[in-house]
């Protein structure tokens, strides 16, 4: 549901709470922070606690995004208290939040939280501040459900997630993932060999919910296709999670060794957008049983759609009735049929990438640009 409106959020001081740190790799909360700053707001992007810091609280202005500030902070007490004395933990976190607010030194008018960990309950903030809870992943814990307490508005990218918050009698609205203007621009086309198909994948390659066996199978069965991957594959380069455990290292080593795989690593948004536009197709391959969004929706889909090129994916409920946008198997408990679907699509890629099909995908993405999503949220707020 997205009303047509000129209203937007402007001239506010906003604290945006993110479970992922600021860095090269952007997902929804990073893009919302940038777009809200573009609207003329002062946006404070609150990173998760970082115990490697030498100072308790640091606020940094982001020069390339006027009006956007990153808050880095270090806890002055052991985080493990949360698992043994939750009331004491919240008392200590309340003191931490108050110290952060003193550092901001101006009244916060909107608290916008993507955090499912309930580290910063809404009650820690002024009663006059408007509070938006914005879960984009499945709430799998009590903390994730409790995190909505005190919200004035709950918005999410899937109906499945919104239904989990039915106990809260506040307005709830479905608003799809957005897409940054960077992905809607036209970039010069690289001079690839026209006979070679390039397939793109963007995202954190260290996530354990990637269906690694199926992805490697698809890559191995198509040696003539170049698979280009954007996203962290080294722990030090990541800002959106993932760990370099033994299975992850084995998977990354397999990608590095594959002669038809190019690993670009973590890149900034503009470079990612330019790279995606060079692709002929895109692949999404997650194990729904492990997936943090349970195969309901993915932020990357909108960025892929903006290129107009065909997407082959594991089952995604948000697009179950949109074969014009994404091709996917019906099965949700496994990806056994994904390699076959991928092969079939590649054999007929000219038809799937017809001008009409590309126009449909691009139009859908354009209607979900972040400026429009913020306008919708402003209307509901």
C-alpha cells in the first residue's frame, strides 16, 4: 500500500538504529539514512556497539552525504550481562543511550529502528519523539518481538513479518524494499565479448544461509558463463555480518579457485550499480531453512530489477505471483530445481531479456525508489 502523496519527512532530527554497521556495503537501513539526509533531515546512524573503540562515543559527519552522521559507541560494561540479568542490562543500556543523546545535543524527533535485538527499547527515548519500527528480517526471538513495544508505526517488506506483530495495536503497513537512484541511472556499457554471458550476484558471501552447494553446482555446470560477485568475502572487509569459520572458508576458496568466477569484494554503491548494469542475468541462491528472511523478500531484488535483466532465484514469497519479474521454482523446502531453471533461462536469455520484459522490471523498480517509500511512510506517520 503506497499512497500518492507529495508529503515527505523533512527538517527532522532522526536517530536511525541499525543492527549492521556503516561501511562500504549498503542494505536498506544505509540507503534510508542517505535518502533521509537528502530530504533535509539530520540523520544519526547508530552503529552496533564496538568494543574495539578507544572512546566511548564518537560522532562522525559523512562528507559525501551532508546531514548524515555516524555514531560509533563502546559499551562500558560487559555485553554478556544481557544473557544473565536483562533488567540490569537495560538499565546500563539506558545510561548508554542517554550519553549518546547528550552527545547529539539536539532533541530527537524521530527514532527509526531496524534492530531486532531490542538493544535500544523505544522507552529509552523522549516520549515526544515519533517511533518507527522497521523489521526487514523474520523475527525469530522474543527480543525481536519485544523490540516493537512503544512504536507508533510498524512497517515491513513482507506480510509474513507484519503478522508476527499483530499483538501491537498500532498502524502497520507493507512497504517493499526501495532502490537508490544510483541503480536507476544509465551507465556506459562495457565492451564484453558478446558471446559470453555474465551473471551477477551481490551480497555478503560470508553469510551461512547461502545455499553453497547449489551455487557451486550451477557455477561448475556452466564453465562458459562468467559469474561476477560483489560483496564481502574477507572478514575484515565486511560490515553486514558473517564469520570466517571453516565451512565459510572452504566455500570462499572454491569461489576463488573457480576460473569463471570474479570476486569484486565489497564496493561502494555507485560502483555496484555500474557493475550490475553490465550483467545479462542475476542469481539469488539462499537456503530458506537457514535464511534470515526465510525467503520472503530480499533487498537486492530491487537493485537487480532496476537493470531490467532476468533474475533466477530460490523461492521468494513476495514475488510468488510475479513471474514477469523473477523466475523461481515453486518448492520452498529445497533448491533442487534451481540449477535446471537456471540452465533453461540461460538457453532462452534473449527472450527473457526482451525489451518488453526489461521495461516491466525497470518500471517496477522505479516505482519503489526510496524517495517514494519515504513519502509513503511520511503519510502513515
